[in-house]
């Protein structure tokens, strides 16, 4: 009997020991799992923090790259001098950064000559579909003697889009008047308007557009830019016009084209127009490889003018000059303005120049 009790006590002791060992093991396992989980979460937290840090760095680096690319951050005072530019007024504008880089007499009143045709094109396109067919009429007789011409024939039928090529490439004053008169008669709803009435009506539309563009120091009195005392602009105002014009695909396509061919639907006449903007032609002495287009102009009173665009390294530049003294000076001026941004070492001035003066930088 005593042996049985002793055996039971030994069994109980063994059970207690086993229970204690199992309990200790379980407690250790729980503690180990908790500790491992805590370490895992800490590692994940650290990894996430590191990932966020990398992301922030990448965003920062991207932002810095966007800010500095393509790197045209020169001191323009040391690069170009306004008195080495023959034009009376000039502007360099970086469209990519929305920054005026250089100005010379930006608010000086000047005559725009055929750069007016950018306003004419925009005015018509605001009111009329480019596919609308216009008939060339007696309005082409209104152009001044010695005008540049698209050599339109009365009775020819061409679309507004076609006529924009005829107005911008050979700088056709006849095309400008055909656009103006047909647009005015269509918009007014009065096809019986005389040519003179239609031109006056269209000029009103041009000035309405100028007001919308906040061209507060400009006034337009004809569609082709022929000299009139009450037809004037400033370089600052024409920059506003240029910024608007490049948003019209019909204008950018036409002004950047080397030539254009179209057949009149009514009389079968084939019109072939070549761009008179020589800066676009590789075989021209005035060629500039980054130039895109837009419009030149000249009258005796206006001098040589140019509203131009160029692009390089994802940077878009608009340059404007009004009142250059010669054809050579016009292209030299505009190329120097572009090179001030793109290739300063390529700037080349005429041999007869005024003394250096400080530049106006914006």
C-alpha cells in the first residue's frame, strides 16, 4: 500500500515537472514570436521610411531637373547688348518657363507691316472654320502698289485654310483681303457689304481680338499691314499675339512650311506658294536650324520686322524684332536673339555698331 502511494507521488511530481517545462516552453515561444513580430514591424517601418526617403529624393531630383533643364540660365547682360541689335524694339521670350529674357524698347510704338497677318489669321479662325470655301473677288484690287502677293485670280475658290497659306508663305496681301472680306460678310450675315465696308467690319473684329489679348497699345486699320498712321503695335503687344498664334495649328503649320500647292475648285488654277522666310531654308545664307516659323514683315515706314519661333532641347523661344534697318540686319538680329539663349558663342554683330550699353533683362 505504501509503495502504491509513493508511486502516485512520483507520477504527480513527474506530471508537475512536465507541465512546468511545457508551460515554460510555451511562454518562451510566445515571447519569441512577439519579439520577432516587433522586430519585423520595426524592420518594415525602417524600410518604408527608407523607401519614402528615396521617393522624396527622386521627386526632389526630378523637380530640380525640371527647373534647371535644359540649363539656359545665362546672365543675358553679359551675352547680348541692345545697342548691338539694329532693331528699334526687340524681345526674347522663353515660352517653356514663361519668362521674358531680354527687352529693348518693348513699349515703343512701331508699325507691324506683314506681322499683322498673324492677327488677321487668328481673327478669321476665331469666327470661321478653316474648311470654309471663300471666293476670291474684287477685294484683291484694294492692295497697295508693289504689295507682296499670292497672285490670286478673281473667281478662284479656296478654303480659309488654303488662303492662310497664301497669306503667310508669300505674304500675300491679296489673300489677306480675301480672308477679311469673306469673313466679314459671313460673320455679319450681310453678303451685300461692299469691299470697303467688309474691310472696315473685319478691322473691328481684329481690334476686338486685340482687346481680348490685352494688346492695349495697338490698333489695326487693315488686314495686311500696309502702312497707315493709325495701324500700330508695340513689341510687348505682339508678344501677346505671338503667344496666342502658336496655339492655332493652321498658323503654325502654314508658317513652318517651305511651300504649299493647291488647286482652285472653281477654275482649276494651281497655286504654288513658297515661304519667303529664308531662315527656314537650309540652302539660305540666313538659315537657322532651330527656327520653326511665324511671320516676317517689311514696309519703308516699319523697317524690317520678324515675329519668330525656335526650339531646341525642349525649350521654346519666341523672338520679336521691329524696325531693323535692312534684310541682313533682320536675320542677323533674330539669330542673335535666338543664339543668346541657345549658342551664345555664335552671336555675330555687324561691323558698324553703337557703343556697348547695359541690357534690359526681364
